[in-house]
């Protein structure tokens, strides 16, 4: 799991930077984006992350639309929704769009780190299965 790339997308700067620091302490490589548009720009311009931790309420482009566009263009990025304003309807839509998990703030860093690792394992399984099919 060392070196796993995680993109944190949240408009709360303190939360974003604190979470990035705590994930670094767990040998993960976090990057951050403060809104939905910047998250999609990051995906186009940078090395593709393994897992995205995505808030729902974001300026410029909401989290569900970011999830929709991410899964369409980068289907192997696993996305964990982490929100303080979620609803049952939003959770159902996020899962239908392919979210790996849906968590509510506040969440313990240990639980979030375990979910990120589980999402990464799923990505590895999916990409390994695809590689085996194409050989």
C-alpha cells in the first residue's frame, strides 16, 4: 500500500490539509483539490490517483457530478464519498454511479484509512483481471 496515490477533494482548506498530513503519516501519497473543477483538471493533468476521497458539496461543480465524470473517464479510480451533508437519496445515487463507499463526517482517520486501503485493493483486483483478459 505504500505510495498509493489519493486525491482529496474538499472545499474546507483546514480539513483538506489536515487529512492530507494524516494520510502521509500512513505512507500514502495525498494530493488535494479545493473544488470539483480543479479535481477534474487534476485528473487530466497529473498522474491518475488510485483512490479519490470526495466531498459532495463543492463550489463550481458538485461531488456527484465529479463522481459521474470521473467514473466515465477513469473507471478504475475508486471513489469514497466523505460528506457532512449527505442524504439517503445522495447516497443511493453515489452508489449507483459507482462510489466505492459513502461515509459521513466526522469519520475516524483509522476507519477512513482502512476504507482507502480496501478501495485500493479493489482497484488492483479490477486492473489485474482486466490485464489477464487482454493477454
